[in-house]
C-alpha cells in the first residue's frame, strides 16, 4: 500500500536533532561570520532543517525548548 502523505512525519528524536542542528547553525554563523542572531534567522534555519514553514518550525523549536526547560520564544 502506498503512503498518501508526501513527507514522512518527524519523530521526536529526529525533531530534536533538527532543532539542535538549526540552533547550532545560527550560533556558528554568529561566532564565525558575525551574523546577528535573530528570530527570523532561527525560523529560516529551522524551516530548512525541519522541512516546514517558518511558523511551524518555530513552534517545533518552542516544543523542544519547553521539554528542555527553556522559556518559549513567543
């Protein structure tokens, strides 16, 4: 049977890894390239890593942050 979804759902471990990769990419750009850390920059990077819209990606970032005890970005 063929899956009707166009993308596979992100499992929690993969979601956490994608959020971590996005955060580290933003931090790396800030440290190495001097790029400012912004909400828009994090949303863009997270959307690439998670394959989601920037708004959905930030919601995923918030979900992971809250599980780790970090305050929401909202």
